C-alpha cells in the first residue's frame, strides 16, 4: 500500500467536495434581484412580526437628517429615530481590508445593500402597531460619545402617544463590549389598560452586491441565519431554507442571529420568558429576516414595565460570546467537524500566548499534531514494509489459487494472521489525518483572530491566499519529494503518470487556500519527510 497515493486520493476527495460546493453555487444560484436600488419607502408592516392588532400597512420614510450617531471604543452605530432601529454599525477595531483602513461595516443602509437590527413593541397598543406609522422617538441630542472617563454611554429615546403613554427606549453601549443593551420602559399614564409585545429582528438583503461577492471556491463560508432554543443549542437556517418555509418555534431561552464570515449580529432576549422565534422572506425587496417575539403583556393604568434584550454586533470572539449567551460561541462556523476544530483552536490560542505570532503558533501546532500522530505513522510504515515482504508470497498464492477467490481470500487471511500483519494498518493514519486537515481548514477559515494576522515577510494575512504563491509552491515541492521517497508498488504506466502530476495539480488548488492552512501543510510535509527517513532507517535495521 502506498501511503502517499492514498493521501493524495483522500486530498482529491476533499478538493472535489469544495468544487462540488462551488458548482452548486454556480449552476443553482439564488434568485437575483430585479433591481439593486432600494425604494425610498418600504412597507414596514410587512417587516414586523404578526401582532394582535389589525393595523393597515405602515409606511416608513427616511429621516437621514435626524439620524442619531453613537460611538464607543469599539462600535459606531447609527439609529433611526423613526422606530428606533439600528441601521448602521461599524466595527472600529476591524478594517475593511488590508488596503482599506476604514472601519468595517457590519450593519449597513445603502442603495445596494441593507442590513438592520430592528426592535419595537407591537400589539393592540404597541407604538409599532399604530395606524399613523412607527413611532418617531425624540432624543435630547443627535450625537453621543463614550468619553475616557465613562464606562458606558446611554442613548435615551422617548415617545409619548396620544393617550399619554410614555415609551422610553434606551440603548446602552459599554466599554470593551460588543453586546448592546436595548431597554424599554413603559409608563401607562393613561386611563385604559394597554397590551403590547416586545420584538427584535435582523433584516438583510439576500444577495450581496457584485463588488463585494469576491469569494473563491476554497474560501466559501456560511452566510445566513441561525438560532438557539431550549431544545436545540445551535441550528442554521439558510436563506434558501427561509425562502421555502418560515421558522416558527417556541422557547424560553436562546438567540437569533445572522452570520457571515468572522462576524455576527444576534438578538438575545431575556431568559426564562416565553418567546416565539420566526423568519420571514420579503421577495419584493429581496430581503429576509429572523427575529423573536415576546408574549403579550397587559399594563393597567398607573403601572410601569421594563423590558430588555441584548444585541451582539461584532466579531465572532468565542470566549466573550459564551459569556453573553449560552451557545452563542457556536456561531463560529467550524462546519461539521466543530468538535475537532474547537479543541485545535483552543490549543492554537494557548500556543499563541507564548510565541506571540499566529503563524508561529500554526508551526507549533503542526509539531504537536504530527508528534501525536507519530505512533500511527510508524505503524503505517511498518505495515507497509511487512506488506512488501509478503508480496512474493501473495503473488505465488494468486497463481496457485487461480480463479478460486474464496480460497484465495481464506489463504490470504491465514497468511496475515500467521505473519501478524494488518492489511489495513497503513490506512489508519490517513483516516485520522484527513479529519484533522479538514478541521484545521474550517478553523482557519472561521477564526476572526486570524483575519489580517501577519506571519513573516510577504504574508500579511494568514486567512487569505499567499499573494506571491511561495507557500503553495513549497507545498507542491515537498509533496513531490514525499512521493519520490515513498516506494510505490504501482506498475501501470498510466497510474504512474497520474501520480507524477498529482503534486502539480494540488499546487494549483492550494494557490487559493488560506496561507495559514498551506503553512500548516508545508510544515506537515517537512515533518513527514523527517519522520519517514527516521522510520525507514529503523526498519532497515530490523531487516524490513
């Protein structure tokens, strides 16, 4: 059995899987919008969750001149006083790209793309269910800034309806925190009871503008909705799923979110209160939303009520998200091998604390992984060596048994048992290495800590491809050396040609892989060469 041939074949399956994913995107794309420009007015009632009121459609108009801006040490958000929605949010610590130092836009309100965090009170007397439109809140100032002497900044918005009921909506941004607090205080100063329900939702354009959709097949990550409930700790709900069926589930704990590579927006309602999670497709505007809706609350005259929810707007920082809401850290898209990727990332962070460079930490984790796999690698080469010694006996056995396959199988098993050889011994390390390779791929693609993380020289972003293709070429060269040093039983000329060209083929594929992953593979190949030479020297001493 040729370990390098099997490794290449398994890698081919992996790359074929990525190609199939991209083929699905190319030949079965989502529907393209008929127009890329958002209308000046939108049907706000279609955006809101179902309510007990029977209000006619509400028209929401732009109040750009009255937008409220709030700036903390990490966030810069823009609030529309009409409804009190967050329509823009910038992450001040994260540039848009290596060449564009401007803060990254998470929430956005532009002509080609819309992404908003909406919240309000619906119901018979909820201000977001009034026939006159969504409430127009008043603020004491238009600009808020977190000063060096403050730990938090509060943005109070006030709306009083015709019956005299006061609705106070307050946004709280804290220093060093991506989790905003959205608090409602309702004071029923009217003479009648009022009924309302709290809701929060995230609305986004389904299709990205062409200028922003620059993904390569090797760099595709999940973009869509997700949620967590009391019964289901983490569940994705893609835009295609959302177009087919609306989500409707009840829970007393959890969150709803919209995910993209490295960043997430999530509503987290208070625990131990009944909520309905829902989704809605808005095909007319090519938008989709996911949100939560609380139970109806009746407030008698003279009574007051306070409701609140948290809104995470920021990078997928696992440790911090885990403290905000249970299972929110699972929004980091590690794929179906998350149970391997998460421990690997924790190990990577541990090593980074000592070396101070993410590229160096990847080199260290390569030594650790290859070191742990060394016993399996040694068993693999030992099994291969024993199988080579048995080749003459197996060849004679095939000639003796002829077409009697049952007899041949029986005698081969007896031979393996007598010689204490496991014919599958050479496959086990390969079966173990491939999930680790895939888990590392998803870890490097999903960990925001590696975004724009430099290594040395020309490598300024370990999450992006090598701009000069040095690492992919080194990977191809090391793969070629492993192939040449590995004894091969292949005698068919066509198979030999295919095996000869495999390093070149995979070099081309790796041109677009994250440089951090290619760095791992280069170092892994170098360690494979070293281990192979050491093991073969030991086997030669034993006469194998």
